[in-house]
C-alpha cells in the first residue's frame, strides 16, 4: 500500500535534541527518501499565526480582479504573477500535456534577491528583485513571515538529511550559503461549484521539483497526486498540522537516485461532482546558483557512476524554460519516461 510517512522532526528543531532521537529521525528520513520521496513533517515549529497570515495574504491577492493581478506579471522571470494557463509544468520534463492545454492555476512567486548577499557578485537572473503588489497591502507581511519560517524548516531538514547520508556535519554549508530560495503560491482557478468534466483537465502538470527539497503548505482538499513506484497515481493530502516535504532533482542527482525526486501533479479538486477551492504554497530550497551537483561520496558504483555534473542554476534554468516557454530540457529523460509510462 502506498503511504507517505509522518516524521516528527522536533529533535532537530530543538537545539539540544537528544542524539538518539535525532538518529531515529535520520533513519526514518533515509527510508522515506529512498522509497517514496515525500514525507509528512510534524514538530516543525511553525506556529498557527504564521500559517494564518499566509492564507490571509493569498486570499487578499487572489480576490483581486484578473486585470489588476496581471499588473504584477514578470514575463520570462521566476518572479511576480503568473495568470491561469500561462505555464505547463509537465514541459519542465519535456512532456506535453495530454489535453494540449497549459495548467489551470494562477501563481505568485517571490524569492532570494541578490541584494541579500551584497558581498557576492550574483547574477540577477537567479536572484531577481521581488515584486510586491500594492493593491494587496497586507500581502507582503504575511508572505515574508511564511517565507522565513519555511526557510528555517528547510535548513533544519538539510541538517537531518546530512546525518541520514552519513556526511560531515557542515558538508552542504558552502553549497547553500546563498541559496536560490523561491516561494510559489498557487490558486487553482476553476470556479468552485458543480461541474461536468469534458475530457482531462490539469490543475498542475506532472513534474519533479528542481532543487534540494520543497516545503509545502496546502489546503486539506484533494488534488495532489504522487506517482508511486508501482506506476500509479496516488492521492496525498496534508495531515493535521503537517507540512508536506519532497525532494528535488538536485538531491536526487547528488545521491545518484539513492533518494527519489518523485514525480507529482495536481488534478482539479473534484468531490462528488463539485470543484473545491485549493490553495498551496511551495517553498523551494534550491541551493547556490553556482553549486555543482555531482555524485556524493558513497553514492557511486561501477554499475551506476552517476549523472554528469551540472550547476544548480543550469538545472533550474533549463526546467523553467520548459515550464514557461515550452523548450524541453535535454536531461529530463528519466522523469519523462516515468510520466509517459503512468499514462
């Protein structure tokens, strides 16, 4: 039976967590990352007020008229507003949507800025300045609070991952000290209510995430589906108080697929013939733009020598070009084959 395991990471959130408890979490994390690639994380330390602030920010912005929201678009950049049906995430794997349509969601993206790291000469393409919508005056405060909380959780999880892989404590420090972090906030835009589905609609196309790991808050409604090792799609919803966490391509390549960057998608959330509103906020912890993704110690073998080296920015840029412009990346064959087989 397909299950997404639940892991209590409080021993890593606490500065004085017991070594035995941390060792147990590391073992559970290694098992989950090796088999499913998704975990439900509890004991993460994010308070309810921060989550309430995020949902209020989403509601304030997405309630604006479409023409107002479109004022905050940033064509060709991974920042600002993306209108409904302007992206096709399955094309980040080079797989065209079966219904020949882009995805039925709108999104707003913010992320790391080059000004945060003034001592470094960072490319604006990876560390663009954020857009903040003045038409939604409370949006920035709620989003920034959630961004910082999710950022903290992601780094706690990286510490646990380092232990789970048996690496030195500071192994990833020089690969993540100016990480390209991005928060993509999604709103699924089919109108709530009764519907007759004529053909397949896609809320968000099948894809893998691009970086190290993703921390996801989502409404507890149907929609998210994970592609299991059995080749079937499985429904996943966050448990009470839990955050969903999954690995991205950088970690899968680093571990030479010892850990899984799992294909997932979002179908329109339909319950008893009615569409239910669904919101989500995915925090992508991606690593430094110039960090080299090459096989970690202990993860290569004569039969599986590893992937060709690639930088974090090269991987992200190729995937974004597929998603936003329909230019298929050259190195996504493994994930694309899994998506096609699932059909």
